[in-house]
């Protein structure tokens, strides 16, 4: 099958057994990553295949701390229990980081182990107008190549599809429901320019009936830092700055920090809240209409942090759910103790070694 987007030079192989007992350790740094055997697909690099001896599994491990108590979760079995007992799972990501996506796959596998086929996976990467295309792809009615073309993946999202392929393959193979969560990018950008009141009736139809503005002080500080273009939040890590920069580019439509002077923070906040509220409403509406189903939201860490974005939106619309959120934090090795600065980032903070070469947009 022809691959349209740039790919990493690695075989896509995954060994779930390698995860056992890895709650407090990472794989060694080294060769290019190896993805999931679940995909049953080998991605051939332009320069030729990578030999098995040169390729090595880059499993995410289970270095996960409780974001409130600071206690170590306790490995794969404990992780499966936490996820399996949840109705709504929010798994954040730094978009170009392989291990973050492998961690999301682990969450999906754990949820499927508890719920079987009664799962809806919501993707930030696709806006709601692409739901028919996503339905066809999830049902196996169109090929991956057709899906990427019809979804205009490279333009609409831009990050290498191979990072997300394990998730989509799992959805297809297990006949799960997939949801296109996102608000069309042009609507997000227009709100940033003119506010919610400046939308046309046609544009307003994409929004939920109610759009609440966050009052979470930590999240408001995070968004202001993103708007001002000085990503100091999240301990100044590269992953944290990358997520902030992405939010800024996505909303304001520019990489030039000075261009933010053309916008007000109030409109930037409105755009972000409308974005979060739309994605949350999409998932909540499905869960309300389908009792017994569980949902997994696959989205950027900026929509999960402090439980103030998509988690808050879902919980305000779907009563009685048992939620759990995971924030991916960059760490070269599993911390000996929970970093105090990371308290409250999410229900659980998952430490992942971002040494694996990130894919470029």
C-alpha cells in the first residue's frame, strides 16, 4: 500500500509483553523506534528497510504517578484497573511524540479489555465535518490511502499519520466507534479574530448550544502564556513549549509571536474555550445517547491539562460518568519521587522519555 506522508525509518512492531513490570523504568536510548505489532503493517522507509538488529522496541513503560497524592500507580495491572473502571478516559499527547501515542494505545487496549466493543474513540485530529469519512474508514469501507485523501490529513492536521496509525488500526480491527471531535479550524481562527459574536449563523451551527468559559486559574495562566508566546508553563520543558506553540499557531494561524498583537486575549480565550467545549460536547453527546459505552478522548495535552478543557466539558454535560485523565510529561528517566511542580496536571501524570526522534510536520 502506498504511503502518502513521510514516515520514520522503522518497522512497526509491538510486543505487549515487554510492558510487564516496567512501571518505574524506560527503555534505553538508542535506535529508531519500533511501533505496534497489533498493526500488522510494516512501514518501509525511502532508503530501505531497517533490520531487526538495528530496530528496538520503544515501549512507553508505566511510569505513572497519581496527580493528587503523588503516589506511583504501580505498573501495568494497576493501570488496566484504573482505565477499566472509567467511563471517560482523557489521554493527552504532544502531537509529534511517538511514545505519547503508544501510551494512548495502551489506554485504548485497557479500555477494550474492560468494555469490549462498547467504546467510542474521539479524535481531535479530525473536525466534525469529516465524520462520514471517519465512519467509512473505521468500518473498513475505504482504504487508508482513501481516508488520508478524503480527510485531507496533511493539510487539516499535518503530523505524520503513522503516529496515529496504531490507534486507527485498533479501532478498525475491533469494530469500535470513532468520533471526529474537532471544530473546523477556520471557525476557531475566526473566533480568535472577532469573538463568538462575530460568527455567522452558518459558523455558529458547529458550536454546542452552550459554550462555557473556563474559570480554572491554572488553565487561564497556561493559556495566557501560550497567547503571549513565552511557554514557561510546564517547567519550561520542550514538550510543554511545543504544545503551547501549537495551540498558538492553530488558533492564531501564525508562527510569528509578534502577530499576537493583532488579537486580544479575550478572543483567544473564547477560541480555546469554544474548541474545548465543542470536542467535549461531541464525546458527551455520544455517551449520553449510548448508555454502557465508554469514551477515550485522544487530544493534545493542552486540552487535558488541569482537567480544565475537554474533561471539564464532558463532565458538565454527562452526569454520573467515572472520568480519568492522563497528562504526558517528558522525563529521561522515571522520577524517584513525584515532582511537586507537576501536582494537579491531571488525575495521573505519565512520564515518557521523548528521546525518540520526533516526526516533523
